């Protein structure tokens, strides 16, 4: 689907996947155009992935919206964003968690060129300056033990299997959303019990270890 404004794109996503008011508001306030390369400005609101650097992409809007709904972020939460890429997911999450005291997003990226691109995009908003977002150039394949535990963990690259370390770093009632080669896992931790739900039909670049 092809659109020419962020508002039109969000209206489409509301009809297809977006249901949660605070997530919808974040999509409206965080403009996808701020996270694409200059040569793709005219395609910023198309419902397609767009290349950034080194084989990485800014994900298809439908996919990002689907993952956000699975993650169910809310104000005040502490969230780990692994493989932040263009910075779009980081800003969407930061815009949600800022609505309650203590909200924080830790954003990790392993590729130096992608890291610099995404960091500059995040800096178009005030999330780093205000302390809501911290960005790190590092391997996030095992999570971020030093800052754990987290209310939510979002991974935007595929894994062969769900890392047990990430599950360990979830708080009680925490949620991990992570893709594999063919779909997306939602892992919910509740009183020590782990529930895993799987959604097929999505493709992601691999998570680099």
C-alpha cells in the first residue's frame, strides 16, 4: 500500500493492525520520514521495508505496528530495544514510556554505520537529551544483563532460537517479542511460567552474534 502522509499511513494501520490508543498516538507523533535515507523520502509512507545500510532495513510499517501491539508497551516501563537500526522503533517506544515517570528505553545496535545513522535520527527528537533513551553500540544477542530486568524486550532481527538470557532478563509479567526466520514469537513471563505464542508470515534480517 502506498501513502503520501504519515496520517494516511496510520489510518491504514488502524484499519488493519493498530488497536491500542497510546500506540496509535505514538505512530502519529513519530514520523517515519525522519528515519529513512534521503533518497527514499518519497517512499517514507509506503507500507514496505526500505534499505538503510549493510543489508539492514527500516521495517515495513505493518510489521512494526504488529510487533508493537504484541509488545503492549505502556508509560513508565523499562524497555530494551535490540537492533534499533533506523531508530524508528526506539522513538515509538520512547514516546510511549515517557508518559509516566521512570520510563526508559535502552537501544542497542551492533553495526557502527547503522548505529550512527539511527542515533542521528533519534536525536531529531529530545529522547536522548532528556534521558529517556540511552543508545549503545554493542552486541545485543544475549540481551543487556547490566541494565536488566526489563518490562519489555523488543528484538528487530531474527534468531535461530529464543535466547534464554533474554527471558531471564524479563521482569514478572514481562513480554519479549522476537522474530525467527519465518515469523514472530511473543514470550510472556508470569509468576515464573513462560507462555510462547507464534505468528507466521514475517521475514527479518538475522541477529548478529
